[in-house]
């Protein structure tokens, strides 16, 4: 379990979590994860990043658009979790309480 502060950039948590990934071939992410250090970290682990380039990148890095379309499955899952007000606004001050609410919401979303 790794929960960051709400105002912290997602890519900082992604680097910490990617270190514990099982062997995978591809990592799908949105433009927020388009950073040279993150791409380098993935390539050192023989993981192909499927990340579109940001609009500010001068030289666009190609990505597999066919694979990238599958990212919507993850986006829909987060959308369903955000229907739970407690999870979306993170009322809980303690990470363990937030994680418990997240687990409960996940269980109910995907059980029903």
C-alpha cells in the first residue's frame, strides 16, 4: 500500500510503485506520466511505456495507440470509485482509514 498526499503529483508515487511491479511488457499511462526519468526507469526494467507525449514536448515520442485505447478500462474503474463521495474528497485524515474506505467502495462497486 502506498498512499500519497492529495496535492502531490501522481508521478512521484508512480516511480515508487513501479519498483514493485511484477515482470510486465507494457505500462499504460496518460500524459501526466510523460517524463524522461520515468520513461528511463521503465526502459531500464525492459518495460515499454505506452504514454503519449505532452503538448509541450518538442520531439514527440511515438506510442502504441492501439494499446493506449485499453487504458479506458482503468479510467472507468476510477470513475466508479469517485462516485463514492468519501473516496473522491478524501475526508479521512489517516491513510489507513482512507484505504479502508477505498477497499469497501471497491468491494461494493465490483460486487454489485
